[in-house]
């Protein structure tokens, strides 16, 4: 089974969020939450769709609200990717 490292997932998520929101990766890293970046609900949907596309996963309605911080996204994605093997 392939294990994905937190650092790799974190770097990918930072770049993905920065690209989707058209902002710098430094701002994404510094933000405590996506709302701290001033993310609108539409932008949040765009970020989650980009995450789904990149990692080839489907987020459920129950999972989406749990992904408000970079760390929450990294932990969640690492678990999802590692479950797939």
C-alpha cells in the first residue's frame, strides 16, 4: 500500500488552493482557516471541486464542512488517498 506523506499532501493542497483562489501560497500557509483568506461560499465550492479532481475522490455532504483549515484538508486527504491504496 502506498503511503502519502503529510508534507507532500500539504504542498499539493497549498498550491491547489492558491491556484484556485489566485493568491500566493504564502498567504494560504499563513491563514488559520480558508475563511481567513476571505473565501466566499462559491470559492469554497471551487476549492473542494479542485480537491476532488486532483485526488480523484468524492466528498460527501458530511465531509465537506469538516475541511475548513489546511491541516484538516491534509489529514483528510491523506486518509482518503491511503484508503484507496
